[in-house]
């Protein structure tokens, strides 16, 4: 597939940079000395990335803002569940194979859902961490749930494993991959081949899960 360059900016820079703009247009920043055919070749080489980035942008733009009203759907452990508004209940947000929310609490939907996800994330993820740590001899210090937007997990130098609450929207096998990834950082800090070797020895299927996160991560959000 031939990719069109919408804007070409030449400057004294040393490398070519590709920018997919918010409207999906492609801007290329290139060194003055490099030829047009070299630029075209570079763009074609990166066509997969450009197409993927455009798809992601479309998803973000198309996603309507949440109203926390009837029939909106919410992800939990990889499945989608409906929301129904109900008369006042305590707690205001409840889950039983679907969500129910007090009509009077609709305005607080965002914070109620976030709190619910944070609690579930802690329950699910700390249980997985404990299980894998025991099985494969890791000694994490503690599990913390964060509101990180761009990273699924991280490992602090003191041995604390951090995970974003959004992760609990993903299927359990994807959660397991992120858990094992962070546990493996307790042994190897960087992303060297040694590190991936540790991950693979515990979870041979890990590449599929990484791919799933790259392709679907954008959807794991309120
Ligand atoms: Zn990592």
C-alpha cells in the first residue's frame, strides 16, 4: 500500500522522523541532504506502524464520552458487561454479572467506576503476583495499584510492583503476562535478551499477550 506524505519539513536534523497528526495526516521531518526516494523508501518501510497509529487515533476520536447511562458497556477481565441504572442502592455501584448504578449517583459514575476497578485490580493482581512469586521464587515487596495511563506495570528499585487499574479490564492471561513481566524485573532490571529469557521460561506464550496489549490497550479505559 502506497502511503502519501502530507507534509515534508526539511531541516538540519540527522534522522528522519514520522509524525501521524491528529487528523491522520503524515508529517515527515527529514535531513536536508537526504533524497526524496530515500524518504519514500523509509515511509514505505514504516507503513505498518503508520497504519496502526492511524487506527488507534480513529478509536480515540470515535470513542464517545461516557455518560454512565443505561446500556453502556464496561470491560472486566476481558468481557464486556452492561450498565443498568437503578433506584438508590448501597453501595451505589454494584457488580453481579453486569453493573448496576444508583440513578442518583450517575454524575459520580467516573469516580465510582474507577474506585471499583482499583479495588478489583488489587484483588486480582495481588492474587496472581502471590501465586507466581511462590511458584517461581520471586520476592516482591508489595503490590500497588496506580492510575498510570501509558504503562501497564512497573517495578520500583525497592521491589514494589506497580500496576495500573486499567489492566483489570484485560483478559486474565494478559494480566498474567504483565505480572510475570514485572516479576522478571526483580531479577533483570532492563529489557535485555536475558530479561526476555526469564519471561519466556515462565510464560512461553508471552509474545501473543504483548501483541494483544499493543492492539487492544487503547480500549482498556473508561
Ligand atoms: Zn519492563
